[in-house]
C-alpha cells in the first residue's frame, strides 16, 4: 500500500465494485468457481502483485443486506491487516459475507507490508489512499492516539472496538541452541547457558517485528520469568520476519517472537524449535485487536456497529472446528496469507510440534481462538487487558509511571467496549455471552505471577526485572 500507483488502482476498484458487490459475494460462495479478477482484487489482494484465486469456499455465504442497519452512513471501510492468523476473522467477515449481511457491502481488507506501514496508512486515512483502521498489536492504538509513534508526534485518536483473537503466537529459538533445555521453563543450567552467551560476547539476540507491543512483551515476559534480564542479559531488536528467519538459519539470530504460521515453518524446515507458545505463557491471553481512527467511527456510528456485528459473526464462525478447513482454504490463498494450506492446518487444530525433544501439543483450546475461550469472551475488549498492556509498558520503561495513575481516563478514551456490546446485541449474541464486567479479573501466568487489574502496582512490585 505504499506505492501511489497501487493506491490508485485500489481506489479505482472500489468505485467499480459498488454495483456488483452482491454478485461478487455470491460468486465466492460457488464451489469451484474461481472469482473473477475484479472480485479477487477486492478481496484484499489488489495491492498484492500477482494475486491469484482464493481457494473456493465450500459452503454458502451470508445474504448481503439481510440485516442491513437502517440509516447506515456508508457501506465502505478500509481495514488493514497483517497476513498472520490474527487477521482471520476480518478476512472471513469479508469473504463469507458477514460484513455485507449488515449492509457493509464494500469493506476492503487491505494487506499491509508490516506494522510500520499499517501505522503510516492509518495516519493517511482512507481519503488519502490509506486505511480507516484494522488489525493492531497492543498498545499501538494507545501509542497512536497519544502521538508516541506517529510522524511529528501527531495525536491520532483511535478506538479499540474488539479483540480479534487470543493465542496463536510463540517464541522460536535457532537450531544451534538445541539440547540446552531451552523450553517454557529454564532450569539453572539452561539459565547459565543463556547468560553465558552474553559473557562470551555473543548475547542471546532475539527479534520481533515491531517494538513495544505484543511480540516484544511476550519474549520479555518469558526471558524475565526465567531469570534473564531482557535489557542487560539479552539483545532484543526489530527485524522483518523474513529476515529473522534467514538470520536464524545462518545462526546470526537466536530467537524470534512470532505468530502462526511461522512456528510450524520454523520447526518443519528445521530452522529451529519453539521454546514456548504464548498459550503456555499466559493461557487465553489478549492478543490483537480491531481498532479504528475515532474520527471514522464518530462520523459513521451505524456503519461501525454494522461492521462490528459482521466481525462478531465471523469470529463465531471461525471458532467452529468444522469450519476450520474452510478457514484454512480461504486465508491461505494468494490474496491473503499466501502460504501452503498445510502450514495452517495443524495450528488451527491446536497441533504444535515444539521440536528439540519436547512433547507435541494437541489441544484445540491451545489454537488461535476468536470467539470464546475457557475464561470467557474473546471478541469483547476487556479494559483490564488494555490495562495490562499499559502496565507492561510501564514495567519496561516504554511509558511513564504516571500512566497507571491516569489509566482509567486513558483507557476510557480509547476502549469502546460500549460499542462492542451494542453490536453484539445486533448480532444476536445472548446476554449470557456478553461480559458483565469490563474486567476479566485476576490473570495468571506460567511462572505463578498474577495480575490483579485492581492493583497493577502490586503486579509490578512482584516482578524481579523491571525499569520502575
Ligand atoms: Ca501477534
């Protein structure tokens, strides 16, 4: 989405797509029918050079406008996504017609080159050829709202509207460290080995694709819980995922905080092994979110509700085990993740090869989940989870300590769980499935630590490594 010519061709497509939106959606539902070129482009791939056909859907799509929201301000919105499993529900909402069912017949899901590009495109906004919102790691919507990661520190207020998924991430370790006992928990010998790397002048070097957000937090949490100070006894840095994998092959990178389908590829291609899945570090943890420019939501409240209702239905669809083969077929397509379906199938069944002699995992509840997990609702954006991301930001010195004093105000401005609840009602979610509290309560981690959202300071006090 960075080249003007690509933006132009995409804008042009939107104009032509309006008239045929319904037929496009129906066409995609036909078994074995490759979508027409125009439909392919609209399905998120217009910026993806050499886009091919999306694998055929195997069952019917929702009926466009069946539950069209009355007085909807627009039928269009452009949502950015990164081609990893976190984006699946956005893609399914588009492909299976759930957005269109509520009247959002011209939603575009636009592949972003990386998190930095997504941020840049949000700054531009759809009017300038960018995006209105989409998929984010936390606390990016907060960082953008506060102007902490934008050009010229411009504040671009954003709203967090839903959580997209839980789990589906992990920590990969380069093959050269096999046989050292580097798993979820490190014994003394393994800790000494890791610390010894630093003493030898070759510190454990680990990558994430964007700093001060989920991937950075997961690897920091895992290292610190295992007695290794991520700031002084390891080296963490931002590297594009493809480059990280290449560097892990050559041995110049030691670790990689990453999401499905990379973990399977790393083990299968013998680049390395998995030390931990995030589902092991913090079962049912918050992962990525749908967040929008608040000016877009404020201008289009009904369209926002319609879009959210479509997303909620898509998330419900994604969590039915019987739909996962079709989920794989759609998302693996060249327009979307562009990976062989075989690398997506095992994680979507909850099957993980960990490598390095560790037992394999085979549990659907360890897979990426989109609607429900053992602790409650996945889609609902708990304020207590936003608070954990802000607290962890304070822990590592990414945000000032007084963030916690002002946290209620800060979160109140960005987290719009009220909009989620309205959309859930529209989507027919029963009262029993709508959380009663904005807090999920006390959160538990693999090392025995607890985060009580009522007392974030106690959590910080309980931790050995921190910068506060
Ligand atoms: Ca992630």
